[in-house]
């Protein structure tokens, strides 16, 4: 005999109305009560399809460290994609920014979402708390096992950047990275290291550096570039830099130019994300471009899919060659297997 709402109410020691509100994700209940009722329903074998509410409200959750759209507009474009996809489906989106010391459950209670989209890095404790709400959840520019996620093909992007630099004869390529707890940055760092192996070149670990997490990202990247230049003699300085994002690449470029180095003649520089400022810098920045709005929209699509073919989706990136590397004199490409690529100039 099928489990009924009355059975769930009896087992959870709550009213039938409370069960109905909990299963429909309606406001008026504490988060603890809602979770207890949903878990009781699952234990009693209540049809899981009936537990999935019609999604009317979606909260776009962003870590406070990413909430500087003027300096780093990547996530503002992702948010636009989420908003457009929500409007097309009659879903009301809201934006929530939170840090590690804030009560996520309480903030979500105020937003009363039916589903959650998390963009960028969040602490593991925050992600666990979100998963524990049992609301439909998707990760955008973030990955965790057994959760739906949409990401750029970060490793392939790093490969495109490094192959481009190697083809220009730049083999002392430094990498300026961010916090490796962010899966996208870790994948770009891994792609950077792997590119040396695939090209048959020696990897110098001293050329890889991570920005100081206690500093603002822009200042941290500038300091990282200064240390790369100060830590070695004139003949040992890097002749190229691959940065984990455009903001870091532009900061590195400013340091190089202030030191009297020519870009790209002395140091070629590549970024990642293709934010608007990259096309307007002096010189314009070579970077990896992706459809950031599509990243957000695809996250909504994956969230709403009742039976997705795959939990992890990767979107392609494209190498956009500009003057920060385009002015370098080409030499014979470094050895290594060919990688399919899209290059625009």
C-alpha cells in the first residue's frame, strides 16, 4: 500500500498541513522541521517524484569574495544567464551573497527558494549545509562529487594557452594561480603543469606561484608577479605568464610594464575568462574566452532536468589571441601531441 501524507504526519509527529507545506517547500516552517518531514517521507518510501516541488523561486548563491562585479565581472555575466533562463521558465531568481561565518540556513529561510544555484567557490561546510536542505541544487563554476555541476573546460583551456605560448618559443612560462580550493583554479593549474610534460619540456616548480589570500586579488597578483621577477637573475626571468584569470593577468602586465619590460617582446601574457577589460588593456590581453551567460543558463537547465544524462557538464573555451602575445616572433612549435583548438584573433 502506498505511503500517504497521513502516514508521514503520524511518523514525524506533525500535522498533515505541516507535511504538505514541507513537501511543497512552502514558507511557514523552520528549516529543521522541513528537513525532518522530508527525511521521514523518504524513509517511508514516499514517491521521490512527489517530493520534487515545482520550482517557482531560485536563489543564486555567491560567496562574498566574488561579489565585486566591477573588478571581476565574470559572475555578473553568469548571473545574467541564470536570470534569462529563469524568466523564460517563469521562475523568480534572487541573489544571496554570503561568507563562511554567516548562517546560510537562516538566510535561505528569508529567501524561501525552491531551488539553489551556487556559483564559484564556497567552503565545504557551506556546501554541505546547502545539500542538507534537500532542495534541488546545481553548482556553476564549482564541482563536488555526486552533485549536478556546470563548468568550463578549464584543463583544455590551460592546454590551449600553453600550446600557444610554446609555439612562440616561450618555454619559461610562469603560472599565477589563486586558491586551489576552488576547483576551476585547480584544474587550470593542473593543465599548466601537464602541458610541460605533454610538450616534452622540463617543468620548473619555482615558476608557479599562488596569490596571497590575505590580499585583494588584484594586489595579490601584482605581488606574485613582483616576486617572480625579483627571485631570479635577468636571464632566468619568465618569458611568459599564464594567469588563472584576466584580472590577475592584467595586474601582472602592469607590474611588467612598470619594471620596463616590454609586453609581449620580453614577457608574453595570457589570461582566462575574457572579461571586457582584457580587450581594452594596453596591449590587449590574449585570453581564453567562454560564453559566460551560457554557463549560467545551462546551470538552470541542468537543475530542472528530472533525469539528466550526466551530472557534470563541461562547456568549451576558445583561445583569443591579442597583442599581449601576438607581437612575439613565432618559432617552431614545441614537440608534443596536437590538441584540437579554436583560435581567433
